[in-house]
C-alpha cells in the first residue's frame, strides 16, 4: 500500500511540475495547442508624446499564430496578451496596427496606422526576452484616421432596435455609408 501512495504522489508532483513549466514559458495549458508566449510591453507615442487610449493588434506573419492584442492606457503604456492578461506574444514577426474600436475614445492620428496592410510598425518578438516596444507614430505619415472619437467604423452592424447614442454614448457620430 505505501508503494501505491508514493506512485500516486509522484504522478501528481510530475503533473504539477509540468503545468508550472508550461505556465513559466507563457503557454496556456487551458488552450489546446497553445504556443509559448513571451512578455511583451511598451509605449505608444505620437511625435514623441504619449498616445492613448487605444487598442492595438499584432498581426502575425504566420497564419497559424494567434493574434495578440493590447490596450494602450492614456499614458501610452501597454502590455500584450494572447491567451490571458499580460502573458505576452508568441515569438515571430508582426505588423502592429490600431484597432478601430467604438468603445475606445482613440485620439486623432494618421490613418496609416489603422490597418495591418498600411502600418509602418513591423516588429519581431524574441523568445530570449527584451521585447520592450517603442512605437512612435508620426503625424505627417498621412491623413487623419477616418474614424474619430466615438465613431462607429465601417462594417459594424448594430442589432435592430439599438439606439447607437445609448449604446455607445451621447457624443457618437455614425459614419454615413460610402463616406
């Protein structure tokens, strides 16, 4: 009987050790086929001045990699998440862009930063660390974003009967179709 208890304890200890090892390198054991993630954080600025609030997306170069994101606070600081808060991003190459989110009052900025196809932010997440990002937008990079604060971006469809001003705030502007 003591031998069976020792074997059971050993298996439990091995399972706990494995779970901690996976968590330590950032992979999420709760997500099937989760890739290891690496701490990634940084600051977003516009002409060297803190920019925010905003939502960032990291578009991976590999279509088999999940799309990490970050919430930029008013001071321009952000921490990237893939599976859970602050876990970082899988290693690899990314194009970073601002997500047009009607729930975030994003300040005016050049529209070139609103798409993975046009952004100038190309970064590499390194497994060895040092993933401190300094993203500086330039106001002369192009015309201002089509969606200003409180504006619902193209393609967003509200459920029937929903009053946009009540759902998103009184200062909401609805962009006319095709404009």
